């Protein structure tokens, strides 16, 4: 107990106002940092909320096989394809339907027969662009069901931007 009494006597002998308390303890520095960070978060100017980019308006158009052909995704062009006379904007699926994609041969074309038959061959595409559209009359029930599944999928995912008509019917629109 001698040490404790000695220490108390030393502290009592010190003149008033010369206590050994310091403001810069690790705990005080940590609390000051937390206080400054909270003030910064609450008082910093926030940027105005960014509005999402508005997609361009879609104009419903009538396409012929010739006017649909340029929409094949090359040189940054949109990617359109037709299924049963409906023209879909499949640009969001460019990696599938655009250049280099597995369905690229359908871009800018009527894809109905190829989708119904599950074939990507060029022979599934109409060669005579000035002739009548493919009526798909020779397709079986399974092929028509497969085509309906594709059409439903396109209707869920993509916008219909027009309709496909034969060149001879284009003037009647």
C-alpha cells in the first residue's frame, strides 16, 4: 500500500489545472473519425437521380422480303426477323440472331419454316424474294406446334415492329 499512498500524495501535490489528461487518445481519434464520416455521408451533395434511357419509339411498318433484308444486324443495324407474317425486333438477342450467331441466317428474313423444322439450313429460307410468302401448308402438326412455341417465345421477349407481306401485296396496304 505504500506505493498507492505515495502516488496519491504525488497527484495531490500537483498544482491545480496540470492534470495529465490528453485529448488525443486512440479511442477519441476513432470516435472523431466515425463522427466526421457520418457527417460527410449525411451532408454530402448527392447527384440527381439518373433517368433510364428512353428507347426510341417503334413505328409499326409493313415489310416486304426486300425491305426486311437490310435488318440483319450488320454494320450496327437492328436485327429483325419474321415469323408467320409478324416482324420482330430481336436486336436485344443480337448474339443469337445477329452476325456470327447460331440463328444469323434468319436475320432479315422469314424464319417460320426453319424454326418449325428446327433447321438452320439456307434451303429453309425463301429464295424468291419477289414471289409469294411461304404459306407453310405442308408442315405437320408437330412442326406447327414447334413454330407456335417459337412465336409465343418471341411475343414474350421481343417487340413486334411490323408485318411481312409479299411484294405483290405491298401496294394494297
